[in-house]
């Protein structure tokens, strides 16, 4: 293990590479990363760094976003098969049809989407800024793709706009049920329930706080409570435990594991650095148009 970490660190230096990882990654992958964060922080980090190569430990749309924002860098996704089923739920054709059906609406696209879909949208958002992004738009009507739960969550906060959510969903967060969270809340009545807005509306209705992974971490850091039930992917527990040794965390459901996020291993990271696999390559036109949507989000 140590030799593998030493080789990763040596290659990183040699190739002027930076390893960035999402908070759902395996603990050992988070530990070797130069930066760990939520989708919004990772997009910003991909844009603002001096590395020549970015090794992206996450899923495909995240590495693609890094390439869109840093076209001159080599962006490597250690496991080319690490995708996000939600991102695959909306196609270019469907976005074009939505545009025709709602000509006056803005199309707001969650970053969990392909570069082609971003290119056809007006602006991107992440779970940490979706409300702010929608509020920033002059449009009264918003088509929100692809996550229905996040779309409904935004609609609850932004009352003066009509939000039309697409029917996509996260296959992991969707598995958490209201009954399950009620049971665990009854078991630990002193605990606060913190969930990701990709959870269903019924689960969100039971929560004390909803936010992106980084917002959940920030909430715990500033809370004077010491017991929490966490309604998002289990990888987040690594940082929560490290940063809050005196606090107790329970996962809202044992089903909160994203198999795609868990594909990346230290071996895969080493292989990516040694063999420069798998490089993200995008068509210029798609990349340039997707850049506009992502960059508008970063400017909000
Ligand atoms: P955030 O890290 O932005 O909260 O997103 C979670 C997620 O599901 C990424 O796929
Ligand atoms: Fe996609 Fe859900 Fe996994 Fe996030 S947790 S990458 S939304 S499947």
C-alpha cells in the first residue's frame, strides 16, 4: 500500500498532476487526493489550478466538466466505466423537444448531465447553488433537468417561478424511504437528519437540513448538536468522522452506496497516472457551448 502511494505521489510530481476527488470516493482515494469536495467546489478547483494533468476521482460527468472548464489540461478519469445513471436519463433529443415545448423558459441543467446536454442548456447548477441560480434568472418559467427531486426542492424555495422538472433521479438516493428515516429518527431522537436534495420529497420533508455534500459537512462543523443521521452517500462519513471526532453519525439507510463512485481504487489512480488513461476528449463545438452554461453558473 505504502509503495503504491509513494508511486502515485512520485508520478504526480513528475507529471505536474493534481488528484481531485469527490466526497463519495473510497476513504483511501480521498486520502491521496490534493483536493476533496462537492460538485461545485470540484468545478471551481478544475478551473483554478496550475496542474498540467487532472486525475479526476469521481464519475464521468465530473471529469467532463473539468475538461470543459480547463480545455488545455489533460483530464483523466481512472475508471472509464464510472458513470452517473441520472446523467444518462436525459438525452439531447429530449432537451431539444423541451425547448420547442417551452420556448419562453430557461433550461437549467444540473451538472449531473452530459457535455452535450449542458451545451443545449442556458445555465448549469449544482445542488449547492440550484436555488441561487434559478433566482438569478429573469425567466418566469424554468425547465429543470434532469433531477426531479432537486427540481421540486428548488420549486419549494422559489415561489415566484414555475419550475418544470424533468423525471430523472439518482438511483442511490431514491432508495431511501420515508419509513426508513422515521424509524431511525425514532431510534435516535436526539439526532438531526441531514439529507441531500437528490432524496425524495417525502424524505426531504422529514429532514432538519438539506444541502450538497459540502454544505452537510459545513452544517455539522458549525452545529452544537453531536448526533446526526446522514441521508447521502456513505463516502461522506470519512470526512465527517475525521473532522468531528467527538460527534456520532448514523447513515439513514445501508443502501446509500453509489457503485459508480466506488469503482475508483488506488490501483486505478496509479494506472491512470502511469498510462494516462482514460483521457476525456470532447468535440470543440460541444465543449465551447457547454463552457458557457458552466461558466454562467460560476459567475452567479
Ligand atoms: P454534491 O457533491 O454536489 O452534493 O453532489 C452529489 C452527487 O450526487 C454527485 O453525483
Ligand atoms: Fe449519480 Fe447518484 Fe451516484 Fe451521484 S450518487 S453519481 S447522482 S448515481
